[in-house]
């Protein structure tokens, strides 16, 4: 360990941020390439939310927000367009805000925070679609995406929780 513990912690934080960002980018690419039969338009697994959860619980709100925003912008530039940026940005910001607020209450488990984040992401995307397409007719689709967000949020919460536990074990060594 270096003579200056603060320098070591800062270096470790930067390295972990870079690794999580790279993982978020890879998961975004993989998820964009997957074709899962039976999924309706707008339904995704939300794999990058694993990274957001790990950053939120392992590094703090600031790191989670920065990693998520950087990923949204870069994925939109590399693999998407202006429309995908709008949907991802609103969904990601709403999801992140909900997860951050619920985590701060200390009344919700990581699993509950993840589920709420998944649902909030889908709500943000539907609200964006309603605004861009200037129609309220898409509101009916919220029920479908709430169920999707609940299921994917639970799956992501289980995976994210396990990763957080393992990272905590590594930190203690």
C-alpha cells in the first residue's frame, strides 16, 4: 500500500469507476444485440442497471450518476441516435433519482430500490414517448412496462446485490 492512504483510495476509486463504466458500455452493447423472443417494444433486461446499483451502493450517488450519464451519452453517440438519447436520458435520470431517494430513506432493500428503479425507467420512457409523439394514447402501455420493470428490476437487484456483497468482501482483504 502506498505511503499516502488517501492517494491509494483515490486511485482505487478512479480504477473502479473506469471498470464499472467499461462494464456498463459492454452490457449496453450486449443488450442492444440481444433478440429475446416474446419481449414487447420497450422491454429490456436493463443489464446496465447492475452497474448503476453497484456504483450507488459501493461508491456513492455521485459516482453512480456520473457513470450512468456518461454511459447514456456515449451509447447514444456510438449505437443510437437523438431519439434513443431522449428515451435513455429521461428514463435513466428518473430511475437514478428514484433509486437515490429510496436508498437514502434506508427503508428499502437493494432489491426494492432496484425494482423501483426499473419501473421508474419505464415510466420515464413512456412519458418521453407521450411528449415526443404528442399523444396520451400510450398511457395504457404503462401497465405492461410496470410489470416488465418489476420483473427485470428484481432480476437486476438480485445480481447487483450479489456483486455488491462480493465487492465488499474484496474491499475487506
